């Protein structure tokens, strides 16, 4: 908005408008003020977990009972073609930018837990790229989080629910993002 003064025509128009305005009925105002107001959601800092959503933390799965991700890729050609063309629409996006390794690991684990519970099929995991050319050379062209993702997923308690991990299409982040395809629950 500019701070210029109103012209004579604008002032006359404004005056006509003011004359047509009626004050609000105070009984209506008091009824609106009496309506219940939605509670403000509490801010959740740190990783998203079942506990932070008011649930209980599931029991840890002992290492001997954990199931490794099968060597077979788990996707048919139709899925691979759709992923390569970028026409898969992720059910949820998890952005790990700005997280430390430990907080990124926690966020990934909780996102997998919630996505499996919600029966999602595709997760877009945004990891980002290494910041400098030196980091890229040291870490094989990847950032620290991106370099650790495959180990995290292989050792995860959710590994048996992961069908495949693929590089994202450029429209979804390309080299700085991954698709995690979850297995469909058979009933």
C-alpha cells in the first residue's frame, strides 16, 4: 500500500461507504466470542515417535529376531518404470535437511513406523546432497545422512516391510532424495 493522500473523489466515495455501514449487533458478537476455540497443538521437538503422539513405544525387537531385507529387489517392472518416469506420487515426504545424524535416524524410524501403520506404499525421503566438493570426494558424492541411509534401512526394525529403495526422479529431488517403497500388507 502507498502512503499517498486520498483524492477528493476517493474521499467522497469513502464517505458514502461509511454511511452505509451498520454497527454489529452486540448479541451476535457475544455469541461468536462464546464459541469454543480449538486447542493449539503442542509443538513437538525432536524425532516424531509414537510417544510424542500420545501412544506407547513398541517393544524393541531383539537382534536375533530381526529379519534382513531380502536380496531380491521386491518390485515388478511396472513399479520400476513408474519410478523411473517420476509418475509415482509419494504418500508422504520426509525431509531430513538440517538434522544431525542421530535426529535424522530417529525421524526416519518414526516416519517408517507411522507410514507402515497408515499402510502407505511410497515415501519420498529427502536427504540432500553434500555441501562442498571436498565433502563429495570424501564421502563418495553423498552427504553424511545420505551415506548412512542404506545402513539404517538394512538394520531397521522395519526392514522386512521395505520392498525397495530407489533414487528419486529429478522432479522429486533426484540425487538428493530417495523413494522408499513399502510392502503391501497381505490379509
